[in-house]
């Protein structure tokens, strides 16, 4: 029993193991099948996606006529629902037309029976599409059952393009035929060269030009129209056109019908690699050009010999030609004219040379002259003429003639001399009359026979003659008899005939003076004229005589006053210096302690007295210099070291500057050198300028004395940063009784230093300048010549 149980257990275990293994194998097989199914579904979906975007779609027709097609093909065919059978492709108003449906059914039947493929174009109703179908028996087992696969392709765009291209081909064919006919009928030789540069086509004009039988004969014998060029034969132009891709043009000789002709040969490169060409006979044109050129050269040679300036402008308003008189008249350089300047630039160059009339609005004036160019037909356009009055009295007659080619011919004639000669008599008469009538002198012209010819209003007014008497042209003796009663001494009237006879017969100028009975005085003069006549002038000198007497009396009075002034100044100088010397001496004794020791306040008062005495002494010297020296004061010139003189003057002023606690700087350059002058006066000039600077500068200020020089002169500069002066004071600074300078208190005081400095500098032939601003200080510059 136990053994049986064990065996049973073993059997049961084995069975159980088999069951577990079978279950595991089943699970493995199921997992593998599931994976393959998923991969198949994925492949199916990918294929479906590709079919949905493919330009070609497949339709399956089974043996019994059932149809299978994708939904997109149903839309292409314009159907609302998918057809079940082939005959359902044709419906009323939709699907395929009945004829195309029947033809497609016959093609499918032939493919099922004979396995023959087919291709057909279908046009579904209402869809506007053009569908190309290509059918054949289905492969494999489906084909054995009689199924047919039809591939469809939307050929709508392709058919439209094919139709457009067909129309274009038709149009181009017509154009090509028309162009071929035109080329054949053209009177110009025309040809076409292939890529190897050989002739491939010529027209009838080319055949006639080379005397060939026909086009084939010309092409076969390769008869060239021209004889060649310097570039390497008749094909050189074609080769150059193909190499550069640019049409070539050249004038070449040719012999046509036994005559030597000039042809303008054109070679045009084509996209195909060939070159088309044509030739224009320009022999007559070249002959005309040569004749016109010879005529133009002869005309320009003739224009160069004219006295008038001529300038010709082309249709582009550029200068084409101008003759030599034009260049001289307007100072035009040949190199500038070679650039063919435009009309406006020529006018501007004339203006720069001051050879145009003076106008206010030059741009507007220039725009008006541009209207001389008349575009188009100029038959009705007449020549325009102007008169230009140039600066300097030049008179130009300007004629502007429009040319048929749109250009302009301008002629500039200098009529200055003609105008002057033509208007000389009229101008002289008007000038003579106006001059005579407006002169202060009385004028009369007597002929060689002694008759009065011309006179002015002043002559009749002086003598009180009636116009009728003068208009009778009396002789000079009769004129003198009528004038005698007007004179203070009547027999002095004989002077008039004597002066006239001297001027007309002896051709000598004489004069004299007469006094009228009414107190007037006149000066006579008889002047011989170039035409043999005599000009008698009378100048009223009554006012000048009275003024002369008045000036003489005034001069006597001034001389007397000057003598009184000189005597007064000398006396005042003596009278002032005597007490001033005493005051100075007593003050110095007090300051020196001769009267005992002074208190600090008393010592200060004594110092003030000494300073005032010193200043008063300087003022007295200045007054003496101004009154005795005058503007033409004499100076003793010698060779002076100007720097030494300036240094000595600075040392004299240095104590005063220290008392005022001023920063006194002295800069004497070595270039100052030596000048010719009076050392005493030059030192006084520097001292006067420095004293003025010290008096005009507050305590703590700065004064600068600077000197330098050049080869022609020397300079002295005195500057300060003191109170300065306003514009009115600067203007009066050098007046003899002006008020230059500022005292420390700000009140103006009488200052004679600057007027004296100016007087001495000008006596040396120099110059003095002053620049000052209120609150900014003063700058005085003295410039002295070396000699």
C-alpha cells in the first residue's frame, strides 16, 4: 500500500509538472502571437496612412463586378456613396459619363479575359478633374479569380499644363513662321551661325549680296559677306559675341555688285550657342558724315577767323564747339572746354570771370536763358537777341539761334566800340549841357572867329545878360563892352578879349582876377580846346577871399593867444615850483626829524605830503610838456637800448608799486633790441604808462611790463588787472584833457600821462593802442619802428 502510494505520488508529480510546463508553453505562444498581431496592426496602419497621402490610389474589380475603392477615390469620382459594382460608377449627374463608364467596363472585361492592361483618361461629372487610370489583372490568387486592379492618378494639373504648352507651341510656331518670312523678305543681309561658327541659315538678301545661286549654295560654299577685320577674319565678331555674351558691332568693308560698300555688321549671341547676324549698308551715311565733317571743319575754321564769339551747344546742352574769340572774350581755358561743359556751367564760368550782366536773381536769370533751347520743330522759333552790359563798360550783342537738332547756336558780338562811337555825340552833348549847367563856375566857349558858341546858366546869371543877347552869339568884343559896366574897374573888361585871343590864336592858357562893382571877386581863365575854340571860365572866389581874410585874422589871434599861453605857463611853472620846493624841503626836514621825533600819525601825514608834492611836480612837468611841446614836438634821435630804458623806468616806478602792495612783473625779451629815438622821451612814455597802471590798480593787484621785438620794430606792453575803463573813457583816454585812469577810491582824476605818452610815441613814428573793460583791467601796447 505504501509503495502504491509512493508511485501514485510520483505519477501525480509528473502529471503536475507536465501541466505546469504546458501552461508555460501556452503562455509563451500566446505572448508571441499577441506581439505579431500588434506588429501587423501597426504595419497595416502605416500602409493605410501612406495610401491616404499617395497621389495614386488602387481600385479592385472582382470577377463578379463588385468594386472596392478607398473613400478619397469616391470623392475624386464625384460620387456621394461608394459604388458596389462597376456599373454604379455612372449615375445621372454624378460619377463618370456614360460613354467613359462603358469604355472602362470593356477595358476591365478585356483584362479579365485576356490579361491585357489598359490606360484611359476619365473626366468625372461635376468635379472638374482629369483622372488617368491604368488597369491590369490582379497578381496571385486574386488574379486567378478574375480580379482586376485599377490604379488611378489625378492628372488635372498635368493636362492643363500640356494644353498650355500645346497652345504655346502653336503660337511660337506661328511666330517663327512669321519671323522666318520677315527675315527672308528683309532687304538687309541676315544670317545664322551654328555653334561651330559655320553658316547654317541665310536670307535672300545675303544670297544676292554674295552672288550665290540659293541659300544651300551659299551655305555649302561658306561664302562670307564681309572680307574680314583686323580682329581675325569675318567670324571674329561672332566669336567675340559668343565669348562675351554681348552683341558686337563693327564697320567692315564689302564688295557688293562690284561696288565698294561700308557695312555695319551686328553679331548677336543666342542661348543655343549660335550667333545671329545682320548687316546694314551705311556707305551713303558714311559719305554724308564725311561731307558733313568736312563742312563743319571748314565752317569752324571760318568761325575762328571771325571777331565775334561763337558757341554751339548740342541737344544735350553740352558745348559742342566754340571759336577762339569766344575763349578770349570769356577767359575760357581749352582744357576745361574739352570736357564739353553744359550750358548752365558755361554761364556760371562766365559769371566767375565777371563777364555776365549783374543781376540780383542769377538762378532765375539762368533759368530764363535755358528756355533758348527749343525742343522739336524749330522752324517757328526765331532767333533771340539781347544786349548785355558787362562790368567795365563792355557791351555785347547776344544772338541765340535754336538748331534743328535741338541744340543752340550763340553769337557774342562785342559792340562796345560801335556803341560808344554811335552815342559819342549824343553823350557828349548831354554831358556838356548837364556839366555846364550844374558847374559852380561860369563857362563860355568862343570860336576861333571870336563868336560866342556855348554858355551855361551861371554865365548869364553872373553878368545879368538876357537869353536873347547870348542867343545872338555876340563876338567877344561886344561881350566885353556889355560886361564893362558890371566891373569895379570898367577898363578891366578888356581882359576878356585878351584871354580869348591868347587861347585861340596863341594856344596858351592865361588867367586873371577881376572885382565886380557889387563887391564880388572872380577868377578868369581861358583854356585852348582841341577843336581850336577857347573855353572861358569864371570862378566866384568871393567866399574864399572872405574866408581867407577870416583865417588870417584867426591865425593872428591864435598866435597872440599862444604867446600869452606860453608866457602864462612859464610864469605859473615858476610861481608853482617855488612854493612847491619849499613845501617839499620842509616836509623832508620834518620827516628826517630835524624838528623832533614825530608821532606815527604825524609821520604818516608828512609822507602823504611828500607823495602829493611828488605827484604835483609830475603834473606840472606834464603840463609844461603838453603846452610847450605841441603835436610836432622835436625829439633828439639817437641809438637807444629800449630794454635798458624800460628797465630804468620800471625801477623808478617800483617804490610806488611797493607802497601800493602791487605784484610788479617785468619781462624784457632779448628781441627788444635797439631803436632810434630820444631816450628821455621813451623813458617818460614807459613811466607814464606804469604810473597810469599803478593809479588804476587796487592794492594786491598785478602789473606787467613786457617788451619784445622783430626785425622791423619793437613793442612795449603794460597791462594791469585794475578797475579798467568803459568804452567812453577808452575813447577819451588819449585826449589832452581827458579823464583816464581810476583812483583807488573809484573817483576819476585828471591824468595827462596817456596823452603825453601818445604824443611822444607818435613823434617817434610809432603807434599806441589801449584795450580796457570795466573790472577787467587795461592793456596798453606801444609799437616803435627800428628806424
